[in-house]
C-alpha cells in the first residue's frame, strides 16, 4: 500500500509524524510518499499545492493529512476542498467515541455529505442582499445514504434534516429513507433542532447519523465537545476510490512549535485508515494503545496533563509493540 503523507502547517507537522510512527509499526510494508502542501509552502514558493502534487497523490491509495492554516485573506483555494473535489471524496465520516476521561459516554458516527449544500459556492452578492443557494441532489444524497447504511455493525440510522421547512431537506430525507428501506436498515428521522437538543440530553442513544453538509458541520463540533475536545476527534473523507484521513482540528497556530499538541486525533485518524484498508484487528490494537495511554495519565495539557506530544507518541507505540 502507498500512503501519501501531507502534514501541512503548524501542529500538523507535529502530530502527523506520530501517526506515521503508529502506521509504520502496524504496516511496516507500506510506502510513505511525503507531499509538502499548505500555507507555509505558499508563503515560501507562492503555491499551496500544484497539479503535479495532485498527480503524485492520485498515484497513492490514500492520504494521511495534518492541518492547513487558513490564510487571513483568501489568497489561494483551500487545499482540502481541492483534494475533496479532485479525488471525489464525498463522505465525511466522524466517529465520536468516549475515552475514560470524557465528560459523556458516547459511541456514534456522523456521516456528513461533503460536496454540496450551502457550501457549493453559488452566491449572488450585492450591497444590500446576499443570496446563497442550497443545492441538494438525489445523486449526492443517495451516495452518502449508501455509505451510512454500510456502516459496520449499524443498529440504528438517524436521518437528520429540516424537511418540515425546507424542500431540499425533503428530497434528502426521502432518498435516505428509500436507501435505508432497500438496505433493510432500521432508521428514524429527526429534525436538526431536535437533534442538537438530544445530542446533549441523551447522547448515548445514537449509533449512526446521516445528514447534510452544513448540519453535519455544526453537529460534529457539538459532538467533539461531548468526548472531550478537538485533540481527540479524528475524521475521514471517503470516496469510491480514494480516502483522506485527518484530525478534525486545525493547525492551532497558538500552540504550534511548543511540542504540546495532542497527537491522539491524528493517531485515531491513522486507525481509521487501517479500518478503511481492511486491517480491522490492527485498528483495534491502535485504539487499545490509545486507551491505555490515556488511562496511564500520559496526557497533553489540553487534556489536563503535563506531557509532550512526543511522550504521548512514545507511549502509544510502546503499547503497540508490546501487544
Ligand atoms: P486553523 O486556522 O488552522 O483552523 P485555529 O486557530 O482555528 O487554526 P484550531 O486548530 O482549529 O485552531 O484549534 C482551536 C483551538 O483548539 C486552539 O486554541 C488550539 O490550540 C486547540 N487545539 C486544536 N487542536 C489541538 C490539539 N491537537 N492539541 C491541543 N490543542 C489543540
Ligand atoms: Mg479552526
């Protein structure tokens, strides 16, 4: 297997090497292809990512991604949006699983449509009015619904929408119900406002959630708070051919260079890479090593500890090697 490694900017450069150490331990035969993309490269060379980079990435099976600093002014097209489009990675998958020190006990996954909705860039701007178009298609709704219905061990699919007000959501809901029925998957529907409420009131009742791009964006930040923060939240962007794995957090310029970034979100993103590539048992080893590291109190400051990024990484790899 060939893995493209894109550490990006800021703490991306600090946490991705830890995730690569974990992958090298679990997949010694894999090949790692480093590609430098992001704002730091843009400042140095005037380009955040070239077409040549995209071709190099396309020759790999999947991508391990760190984070990219959002420039203060929009001086270049977002690297992650470009990659999502170029590689057609239409499903954003975010698992939320509590650890021993999480404020809530939860274990659910959000499937967020990744390509359309209000983020499709169709905006009609004038001085006194801005019209943003919400695009929802049958095709995109079908493929995210299919991905969610295929979630391993799915017990209940919650379809989140606002179909009582929005016709676009009516289409999304109807398509999801149709796919769930055909797949023989148990499902329920929930309005997005009720979902925001129930996610706090009774988060342990959820299993697999499927929703549109904007709702998924908002609900997944709410969900990250339930498990104890950004430093613990991994994600995957999945298409039919390619997949990209990245921590939910950004480049965290406020702590970059201090060696104190929490590498767990990046390591759990590597765990998702292992699951996606069929190495389920190895993925569970990684989860076990992370759980043990947390129980032993090897924590970075964001989790209330005094340890450094490197200490957490060494502890996780030590547990992996002793399994
Ligand atoms: P960007 O422009 O790259 O999105 P940001 O300023 O929005 O950067 P985020 O990375 O989104 O920063 O992080 C928000 C806050 O959470 C910051 O205060 C950051 O220090 C903290 N944070 C994010 N990720 C981690 C991590 N892995 N470990 C510790 N703290 C983190
Ligand atoms: Mg951010």
